[in-house]
C-alpha cells in the first residue's frame, strides 16, 4: 500500500509539472580530482625524499572522502598511523588562493614544507607570492579555512 501511495504521489508531481529542486553539493573538504587526493602523489614522500613522487594504486587508502596513494607499503603505513602529519594543509587546495579568499586546486609539483606542514600551490606566481610572504599568508589562509568552502 505504501509503495502504491508513493508511486501515486510521484506521478502526480510529475504530471503537475513540478520539478524537484536542484541540489548543489558543497566543495569537498579534500581537493581530489576524480576522487584521488594530491593527484595521486605520495604525501609521505614529500617529507622523506623532498620530492613529488607518484603513488601506486596498490598502496591506497580512503581518508576524508578521497583516495590517497603511496609509493610503498611503508609510506602507506606511516600515513595511516598519523595522516594529519602528512596530509597537505587546507585539504590540498592552493594555500595562496585560500589566503586570498578563494579555492583553487593545489598542484603537487608546486609545494612547500614549512614548520613541518605541507602546502600546495596552484601556479608559479602563487608559489612566488607564497614564498615571499608565507607567515602572513598562512595566517590569512587559516582565517579563511574551511569557511571558504561554503562560498
């Protein structure tokens, strides 16, 4: 009976020309193109070898709604033990863009480790500005995060 009633209501709504309202999802807390964080790069490697290294799909976990890939089982285990120590600040979005009040994806080829934290930048100009004024821009980005996700 309940199924018949629900079907009748749905049919009446469609016949009346009432379209369901559109729902727009909020931006993700982690910047993850195609569901993969940091473009598939191993965030532990940034700290260990001071380089951007692609992770492998065989060494991957789901954390904060995104897939994180690693170059080795050891790096995956290190991340699992303390993900906040390795995950980029501001969900991997461009730290400079956040300091200016907007979102842009971070580029794993443009990054800085400062005070033990990984920051991704979007482009060469953002990297230059970030490097020149990092302390003030970190404070500004922290003030905008995560509120900027709601804009």
